[in-house]
C-alpha cells in the first residue's frame, strides 16, 4: 500500500532548507531539513506538520473556503 502523504525522509539529501509559503497571505518561512528530521524523524508526516504550522493562522477556519490559509512548499515538486 502506498502512502498518500510525504515524509521528511523523502526530502532528506535533496533539500537543505524547506520553504513554506501561504498562497493567500504574506506568511512564509524556511526550515532546516536536518533539524526537521531531528525533531520529527525521517518518517514524520509532512502534511500533518504543515497543518500544525497553520494552526495559529487567523484564516485557518475562515467561513469561505477560498479565503482559508493555504500553505505550500514550492520546492517539493522539484525534488519529489
């Protein structure tokens, strides 16, 4: 059975820094991949991690779906 989510081990050795950006607001950041793996493990669920990141966004539960927080990792498509 294949996974339906990415894990930190998928990007290990391919990226040094993981960029995260919201397509709906100015929120963005960069995370060191080695530190992410040390904290969450190689098998840490990146989808859950990104959901947790958006947890303090005031737009996370906006009534209009098209206005809700939408975090993306623009570099993932280059390495996966």
